[in-house]
């Protein structure tokens, strides 16, 4: 049976936020005459291995790269969940090309971990290998929400031999899957983890360890910004704090933005603040 996280809307972006934010920080998007948006580009042979490409608005030099990874508990969600984010990000970060990824979703009978992890790695490698075609630099940033935040962190820390990202952004992504299974805010989480990882930390300990970003932090890990709600009913704040301690111990540049009264996603002033924090972090750490 597929487990759906019905209790909370995981899509964190609300169109009203962008209308508010852009009206307060209005900057006309320059005309883009040297590159076209491309929908549903294949980065692999599976029909789910698709991505959307948005060229940098400013193409006077090689573009930085923003890779976006949607949430949905590894079992639901779609790259279209991030469509309104991209409108905003291209306005505020005109020197970035954006790649918005889909990946194979967990089902009751297939696509167990590390399928999703492998898909993200394959997509990142595809983008890097085709960087000349898209006029890209080697300055990659990963951004994900919820399950996508987990995959972004795992890619940044574990799979960085070909592409070493300059920064990673995680909205309330899980960081230690065994700890999350053992101390779930809701039983749905344990059920979902058992489905995705084909067992429990007791029956499949190696996979839980291998799928947890917290286990791959080292001194050379990418600068990391974490955004977490204190009332999150799905991902305990302890997940973010555990990773932050590892990052601090390793001497990795990091920032934890904590919203004590928010849950698993937010809108309004706190979302405006989230993107203000993210933009400042990227401008400081992605040169």
C-alpha cells in the first residue's frame, strides 16, 4: 500500500507569497534572447527521469546552476510543485540556470531506496556532463523541500566526486532516517520509511545508515542552510539540530533558520523571511 502524507500540504510555495514579495522587491526580468526553456528533458531511460530547464536570465557569462528537488515523502509529488518558486528565483538570481527534477517515486512494489538517490545523482551528472551545451559553470546549488531536502543533502554530502556543490538548501528535510523511524512525530512516518527502505532500522540497518545525510558530513561538505518549523508534525526539529551539530563539529559553514510556530511548510511573512535568508546565504557562499 502506498503511504500518503495527507495531514499536511507539503507544497510550501504559495502564489500569493510571490506576488507580495515581488511587488515589494520589484525587478523586471530582463529579456532572454539566447536560450529557451525546455520542458521534460530526459536525463535517463525511465519515463520518470525528466527535468525542466530554465536558462539564466543573464547569459553574459557562464551560468551558476540551481537544481531543485520536490518533496512528497519520496512517494508522491512532482516537479511542477516548484513552478512558482522558479518564477521568483529567476527574478532574484538572474545569473542562475534552473533545473527542476522529477525522479522515480516509491510504490508499494518497487522503486525502493536508493532509487531516488541514484536518480538525483544521475541527473546532476547529466547536467554537469552537458554544461558546455547549456553554458554552465561548475557552481552548483541544490535546493529541496521535505523528501527533496533529504535528497539534496544526501547528494551534496555523499555524491560529490564529480560535482562538489557550492551550497545546499533544505526545507525541513530528514537527516537521520533511523532516528526518525525510532522517534516519529506520527506513525505515518515510520510506515513510509519502512516502505521506502524496504524494512526497519533493525531489519535493514545498512540502508538506513547509507541513506542518512548526517552520516556523510565532513570538513569539505558544502555550506548548508536548513529551514525548520518548530511545530512540524512530520519531521522533528531534532533532525535539523542533529545535522547542525555535525556541521559545526566539522567546521562547515551552516545556518539553521528556525520558525518556532511553523509546521511542515509555511506562507506569509515567514516564507518571505525564508527566501531572504536563502538569497543572502547564496550570495555570501556561492562566488
